[in-house]
C-alpha cells in the first residue's frame, strides 16, 4: 500500500446500492466510513431515511449516522468542519477513508469547501418561514422558480429548509443563491475518487418503490407517529415524513400519502442524478456490475 492518502466517495441516487458496496470496500481496505447523508445524521430518524441496519453498522465503524438530534442546529458548515476533522483523525493511521451518501452539498463541502455567503439578517428567514407556514411548500417553490431557476432545477423541492435558505440569500444579498455557489476546489491533503453508482431508470424506480413498501412493513408509520409532535422542525420537512404527517392531520388518505412518498422519492433521485452530472471529476459506474475490485482498479488507473 502506498503512502498517498485516498478519500473514496461512493455516491449515487437513493436506493441505488451505496451502502452494501461501501461496507465491502471498507472491510477490504480495513478502514472506516464517513456518512454524507443529511437525514441519516439524526438519531430520531431511522426507517424513513433508510439508515443502515445495526448489523451493517456493526460490520464497519460509521461516523455521522444517528449522531445528532433533530432538536440541534446542524448546518452543512458544521458538517464540513466535523467531517474534515474526523477524516484528518482517520488518516493518521489509514491511507484510505470511505465517504458514502447522497447529499451532494455535504460532498461538495468536503472537496470544494463552502461558498462564503455573507451573514443574512435573521428577520428575512423568519419572514420566509412565516410565509411557508401560511402558504405552503408550493409558494416557496414558485418563488424560487421565478427568482433562481438554476438552483430550482437542482434543489430538493420538498425540503423547505433549503428553499428558504436559497430565498433568504437572494433577498439578503441581492444575488441568486446559484451565483454564490463556487466550483473552485480547496487544496486537499488527499486524493479524491468520486464514484457515482447508477442503474437503468426503470430498475432504480422499482428499487425505490420496493424499499418504500419495505419501510412500511418495518414500521414507518409508527415512527412518523412518534415524531408527529416535531413535525414543524425543519429536519422533518422531508420525504417519507411530511407526506404521512399530512395523513395523520387528516389532509390526505393513506394510499395517497404512500404513493406521494414513492413519487417524491423518485423525484429526489432524479434531482440527485442532475447534481452528480455537474461534478466534473465524477466517474460513473453501473451499480449492478461494480464490485470492490472494480473500484480499486479505477483508483490504480489514476
């Protein structure tokens, strides 16, 4: 093993098969996994965010899974700092570290750094939050589509927190959020191997629908019920929870909510793929044909 340090990123859309491959790769390299999933980081969210099972977590040490509470403030800037520190710690004794997850902004923060947006007046965020509570998610979506169509095409449209963040930047700086986003990589003390797993669209959508059905069997609705009192927390304005909150509030019936979870998850996967296509160093691989040897061969070729 050479002395060059390597950060191997295994990413791709939700349900593509990142977890299994990442664990096998980490076991082979005798290293640990840093999660880059902005929802799995919360300890209260398990079934609805497809957190790895206890059996999987016990195979390899994982970091930033179930590590924070939904009642804590944890921003992408917090993630960048904490994950970078953890990588530095791991690289003291290892030449390889695996990072896996589908949150593009988390991954971007690790390899590009964050855009240094000026501090925004908190009153702007409060006003936007109030408008969201009065007018709903569609109001934020329409505003962002009009003011920043570039970011509208990439953002998770069901994540009110991100919509509000983009709008508050626009109103607070006079510039679109997409204009603030930079593509200049920060200088890193390790080589980055950015691998995107993909599957044929019909196959991916089948896996998504099947996984949602499995979540129901595992007790997703009970998990949502336990979190119902926290439904207004920003971290819970997300796929798999917001739809069933509406069901529990009597706004929609069960079958409608279930179908919306599947639809919104498929939509999210599509937006993830759009994001990854914009990553210049990404190497795309078929999830069904890629194994540990294939990943290692790709690294050796660089």
